C-alpha cells in the first residue's frame, strides 16, 4: 500500500529536533539548510525512523561535508562533471576541513559577497503559462517574496483560451502581462525576452515555487564574467502520490546535487564525440541568462519545448552556448520547489514528451553544428540502452527505467517529429533574433 513521503527541511542554524516515525509516511526526505543555503539531502525509509537528535546530527555532518568543503576549498572536493572519464581532482584534505572554524558562517559570507559583486545588474523574471491560474497565483506569491526583488516580472500568457491568466495577474500590480497567441513554450519565452531590456533574465515555471533567496543566488552565479547562463537546484514541493515519488526517485535532485558545477568549452570538447550531455546542466524551471546571449545566438528554438517537440529547448540553448565557448554554471544555492505531476497518466505523458523532445533536440543540434556525437546518441546509444533495458525486463533482471514504454515511444516520435519540421517550408520556426 502506497504511503506519501514527508519532506523535512532541517535548519542547521537552529536547535535540531528528533524525527519521529509516523506510520502514515512511506519515508522522509531530509533537506539540510543553513540560513537559506541548501547543503545536502538524505532519503530515509520509514524502517530507519525514528531518528534521535544525536543520530540526526551525525547524519547531517556527513551529508553536508561535500557541499561545505566545495564552497570553501578550491580543489579536492569538487563534484565531477558528467563525463565518460571525469577529470581527476586533487585528493580531499579532510584535515583541513576539520581545522575550519565556523565553516557554515564562512559559506554564508562567501555567497553573500558573490551576490554583492553583481547587485547593480538589472534582473527580469519571466514566467510562461497557459490556463493554470491556481498554479500561477501560487507561483507569483512566491516571486513577490523574493529578496532581493527583480527589477521586473513578466507573465507571458501562451495561446490563452480564457481570461483566467489575465485575472490572476491583475491582482499583482507590479507584474506585466503579455500575450503570445501562438502555442509553444519557446515562442512564449522569446516573446518575454522581446519585452525586457534587463541585463540578466531568469525563467521559472508556473508549477514552481521559488525560494526567497532564489534570485540573489542566481545573481551570484554571474559574478564570474565568463558565466553566461546559470541553473539551480530543484526540490520537490510535495511527494503525496505514487507518480510524484516515482518521478523524484528517478529524475530528482540526484542528477545535480549540492555542489557547484561549471560546464565549459573544454568539457564540451571532451564529450562532443559521444554526445554532450547538456541536459545535465539543469532544468528550465530554474535558469537564467545574460540577455546578450540571445542577441548573439538567437532565441529559443521554436521547434522545441512544450507545445512543440515536448521539451529540450533549454538544453539546446545550453548546447549552443557551450559550442560558442561560453560557461554554464549550476548553482545549487538557487532553489526552486517544483510541484511534480500527481497522476501516473500525466507522468507517463511527461516521460513521452521528455524523450520526444530530447531526440528531436539531438537532431536539431546535429543540423546546426554537424557534431556527430548527437547522431551517435540518437541512433546508437539510446537504442542500445533501451534494447538492453527491454531484455533485462524480459529476463526478470531489472524493472528498467521509469515508464520504459513511454520513453521508447517518445524516442520514435521525436525522430518523426524532427523530419516533419526539418522538411517544412522556408521560414519554419527556428532560432530567431531577439530584439526588445
């Protein structure tokens, strides 16, 4: 019998409390914070509960050590990039970590300093939505609580069928309302870009709740002048249903973690022949860019994304940035809480859309850059992976990836989708210049 998972946010700046064993839980997700900075996570099965204060403290020290050390040391504690042969780092100096005094305070001061370095830059937040007024209202309430606040917030109403979105935005006088009549997330994002001149532009989704420090932490990611795009950590808002738990356990925070990552051109070149895993950089619900990127490279490819291919308009943009020598930074201190799909049917559709968009994006990237690693992944790596997964399932050795059938059908649909639009008449949607 399914039981929902509880999400327990442990504030390390306050006295710890024991975690009880509630029989209505299937388990507990522990997320460790210090003054608004996420430092680690542990998923605890119900059989491991209750946790005493002493045991919780012992677990917390172990779980946050990599993130704390990564913030305070230049070498030795860095997270590896998603490569076939990760570049070796200096061996960790645990004695140096043990000698630190008040390390959590040092982490806070360092993040605060990086945010101050770019505090004079203008920042816009763009939220694209379509007929989800309740979710949008919750999203805007969270955005209104941001500290520091953005210079402007723009809601793009994509192909509206009613006035529900306009009515929600009307309750937030400081939020600009813009309509994009043609459906498609990439179209909506490009429309939002044309309505702002802010130097830095952040995107989140209407089913996401930004943390109050979200914008300040993204700000800090751009303190390094070579960083032109930034993403952040996505945590689950709720884990109430089997679909939400399944998605989180398969596609959740483990893909990124709590340590900063810089994806640069050297990483791109090392992975180019295999297919650069640009999708590992982050997620579109939590991303930001220097606006000049879109002026140089064009906007989001309108063949990709929700309402078109299904997804991967974000990773295709990161791919373009890396190919041109830019740096994309994953900054886990910038947190968004995402509301996962509640119903299994909706999750199955989401997995289909993910893989359709992913396969289409690989072919779009090959079309634009001629990098054969994209074809290798699309035509060799993915079919081989799914073929082995099917075989293991038939032999009873493994359950295989999440909703295997939906993913395989998505890959096949992505191939046909791309060729349908690849042979379209001239002027078909693509990467168009952005001019406000």
